[in-house]
C-alpha cells in the first residue's frame, strides 16, 4: 500500500527553501542536514534540497489542496504576498477541482 508521495524540491540554497516552507507556509522542520531538510505540516511533507544544478533547471511551483483555503490564503497574503502566483491574485476554483 502506498501511503503518500513526497516531493523533492530543489533550491539554490537550503535557506531559500526553508524560508518558503517554514516562514511562509508554516511547515515545521522535521529533520535537517547540510543540504537536505524534511518539512511537514498537517500530514503534508516535502524534502527541501540544496542543489544549484537542479534548482537551475526548474523553479518550484507548488499547488496546495486544503479544506480551509481562505485561512491559508489570508496567512500567506499577510506574511508573504510575494510568493502568491502573479496571475491569480485571489482564491479561484480550478477546473480540476482544486481551489
């Protein structure tokens, strides 16, 4: 039985990834090494990895599914509006069912 899929997200520097996940999205650091951190919140989990090589190939774009999008959106828009998607300045129902 597969329990969950855990994304590995690459950043130029580990502190950039931790800033996004911890300071912006409210995740907690569950484990940290020199170039890897495991972060989690409410059962969601991600591996934040420092790798300039892989970070240069793609920038992270993260979608969040939640049962309380208004609360999460309000917290992010107050604390870190710079990380919200520039083309969606408000909560919008998507055709695939996510808000």
